[in-house]
């Protein structure tokens, strides 16, 4: 028996179970240095190229997509609501830790890599706000316009503790492409951000929540609740 191969397969299954899906070819990640991109109109929402998705970042090694993104009941958010109905400071602190965090996704064409088609750029709230600010600037406006839009210069620099990304609009407007067929393809053939991550089921998230509240529940009874959690938490935990 090849134990290394078995361990590798187990890691793959665990990663998949936790929501880690390999769609790397559908994403663009800004490299260090400067890049030039064009944000294109979203085929899924022509009025807004940005897609916001919420993730549970505390429950597992990889972020887990919140079910509320699909208008469905989510056990973590149910617990958060109950925790905030109490006056216990510990409960409010826990609710803050459990609150799902947003991430924003936008379709882009990378200049010099047009042959790769439209890819999705995952951006932080800081970059998201910067792009909204540029759109609100009367001198820039709708930078996704296919005829008179504006390319963006993205610069990624090393900075402790995390790299820093800045964006600025080019001084002059330009068409998305001179090739009509290329434009038509880019406007139709786009990855859907909501399908690029594995959608977990309710019970899976509930299991991960219990393991987070009480790590021993991963190997013992999943009905156990961490003794350090307040009595109120014990009453409302799923």
C-alpha cells in the first residue's frame, strides 16, 4: 500500500469537502508589479459588474460559501442572530467572529493575455471601494463601456504583513477591442462567480460550526458544546 498516495488522495477529498474547488484557470490573480486590465460588463448583471459573495472563514481550513448567498437558511447566521438577541458580551464577541466576510468578484480581460478570455478577479473590500470611487468620478464614469471605457492599471507591491494592491484608471479612454467578434465572445462567455465554489449543504456547515465551538466534537459527540462558551450560547447553538 502506497501510504503517500493515500494521504495525498485524502487531502484532495478533504479539501474538496471544505469547498476548495480548482477553478484556477477561470480566475486572474494580480502578479507583483504592474498589470493592465479591462473590467467588462457582466453577462449576469449588466447594471453591475461586481458580484458579492459571503464566506465563513473561521470554520475550516478553506472558506466555506454561506448559504445565504442563495437565499437559503444558514446555521451560522441563525446562531449569530440568536447570539445578538442576548446582552452577553461574550455572545456578541462570538457573533462578530462568526460573521461571514464578503469577497467581491469582477470579470476582466488582461491586456497581453486576451487569448485567455474573460477571467474573474477576486478583490478585497479595499480594492472594491477604490473601483467604485473611480466609477463615481465624473471624469472617468463607466469604465466598462465597450466603446469608450477605460483600462485600469493594477499594481501589486510587497508590503508587511500582506501585499498591497492599488488601481488607477488610464488617462485616455479606449474600446474594449477592435475586433467585434472578440467583443461578442467576451460579453457572452464569462465564468459565473456563484458557481466557481462548491455549495455546501446545511448539515455540513452545521457540523463545522459545532467543531469550531468545541474542537473535541470532531472526534467525540457532535452534540457537545464548548464549556467555555456562555450558557446562552449553549442554549442557542444548533
